[in-house]
């Protein structure tokens, strides 16, 4: 048999397809080419270091969260990374049967298949995975109660309410989880304790502390101040600081009812970001005043929307007055008609302040 180009295998003398000859450095026929062909390169043993606390895998100098369910998953993933397939192979796939030899050794009985020059090849290869235990930097810092920032949650002229304190802690955990899921392995909550004046939240990094403090101000209003304390020097002689973020919540919260000298009657607080914003319950007129360090001069807390009760509208007298049933006595009472009052309403929410009843706006 001859080929049109007259190309022959230099090893066995068999005719070689011109395209295959050109693809091979030595111009070998398929049989001779496959005699020396290695479908894959794989080490006999793969050594893996796994954090005993969180399951992260050490790759070089970095610890990586691999999301593996168990050590078998870790073994397969690390062995896969250690295997390289010949560039001439196509449609390569592999199956594996793991065998747990002991606590620290898993043998992967792997079968690889691939197509080379139109022929399907199968290679069986055992890969031993030796698993060592260690502690990643993150888990070491957690175990050592390490922290780089503290978020102190306080309030102007009062102690933060339980729901505010609980939300602050919840928010710290939410942001920590978000950062950790985004790849920041250094993000964790070290400790939360109650100072008696509000929660102190110890956090692993200054970046995390700053984000928590900023989010608290966005949600509750108020102000942030920060201070640094030198705690140590690192191995390179650089100074290491711990940052305290003091978050001071406003004196009042939306839903509070306050009295202020400038208003004609009680004011329902509706917003506390920037200035205090609300509505005068007697007239329905909007009210706004600047905070001074989270406080309103001479303002007093006299109630909260949660103190309100629903009652029946008896009659609309005129543009200034309506009659309602007193929730406590069931007697008819004449009260101020604020501008937000709905003349068609059959019931309204009222709050008692210093013996007088005031109609509240709808709770938006």
C-alpha cells in the first residue's frame, strides 16, 4: 500500500496519513504514536492540608474555602487540580471510586477516557490523597478572640431600646456573612456584650467595623465618631491599631410622640435622618427641627404610636373639630381635627397625651 504523498512511518515503515504525519513531530503512524502516548500526567500522591475547624484547604500560602461536604469531596477536587491531560486528547472524561484507607488517607481509583487520532483510550490510575490537619489564619484568630474594631451602639440622652440593640447585632452578623460569602475570609464577629449603655460589637477588621457603623447610621440615623488605639506591632515592625466606632443613635425614633416648645402641640416623629421630621398632631402641620448631637433642645418624650388605640368617629363638627369615643370611658369627646383627618373615616387611632386625645395619621 502506498500513500499519495509517499509518507511512511519512520519506526515501522507503515504508510501515514499526511495530516497525521504533519501533526506528529516524528511523523509516526497512529499505532507507533500511541505506543509512547500518555493520556494524562498525574502524581501518585497528592498532599492536602485542611483546616480542622472550618474545612478550608491550603493552596500555597493561601487558605481557600472550597465548600466541600466532606473529605472525599476535598480529595477529588484537589486531585482534579493536580491532573493534566495531553493537549492532543479530545472528549476526555473520568470516573472515580474513592476508598477511605484511614482517617487521613483516601485512594481515588480513577478511570480516564479520551479520544486521540480517532481512537478511544482508557487509562486506570490510582491517586493517593494524604490529608494533613492545620488551622487557618481566620480560625486561629477566632480561637484567640482577635478583633480589630469595636462598634459601640449608644443613644443620645437614653439607652438604646431592646429592638435597636437586637437589630444592631443582627445587622453586624448580616454584613459579616455578606462579606464572608463575597470572599473575605477575615470577616467575623468576635464577641458581643452589653455595656449597660448599649451593645459593644467586636469585629475582626476595621473595614467590617466601618461598614457596620455606617449601615447602623443609615438605618437609624444619628452620628458616628471613631478613635484609634495602638495595640501592638506586627512582625515587620508596623504599628497595629484597633479602631472604636461610636454610633450614637438619635434621642427619638419614628413613632415617638414628643413635646417641643416651638410646636403648638404634641409632635409625632416620622423621620430622624438628618433633621428630626414629624407632624403636629393638633393641626396636621409638618414639623422639622435640626438635631444637636442627636438631641432636640427641651424636647420631651410623652408617648409612642404603640400607645394608640382605635376608636369610633362619632361626628365631624367642622373643619377644626371632630367627636370620637374615648377608648377608656366610651364617652364622646371633642378633639382637634388635623389636616390629615379623613372625613369619611369610621374609625381613627387616637393617643392620650396629658389627658387630651389626639388623632394620629395612618401608619405608613
